[in-house]
C-alpha cells in the first residue's frame, strides 16, 4: 500500500533528520518551528506551507531542491531515464514524439 503524499513527505523529513542526528526538538529550533509542527509533519498529519517547507530545509541545512530531490525518487528516475533517452534523438524524432505524447493525452 502506497502512503499518501503527506505521510511520505513526513517519512522523508524524519529520515533526513535522523541522518543528521537531530532530535525533533533540535530540528524545530534550527527551523524556527514548534516541536509540535515538526512532529505533525513527520506523522503526515499536517501539510506544511511553502514557508514552512523552506524553514525545514534551512533547519536540515539543505536546499529546497535537495529536500525534494529524493522525495519522489521512483518518478524522478523514470523521468530522468526518459530525458536521457530523448536526449539522444534528433530534431525530427523529437517532433514525432511530441505529437504522439500530445495525442495520447488530449482529452484526458
């Protein structure tokens, strides 16, 4: 069973916190958030605002890009693989691929 996005994000934040050997209290202090906010984010019981996510990234000493970089790894790897494949195609092939993709998703 796949976790919802809030729970997955919470698991990801917890893993980053543990990797840095921070307590929830330590991360809260570094992030200028309440301990309760950190706990709720890690449990997936709270969907943080962009401002809160930025504070978490600061507290974890990572960029926003790094915070999200590993978050949805399966999708990112598939997209990266597709981009690598398409990067080897010529202009005419790319036009054809673009037409096929648009046709596939029209009306969806």
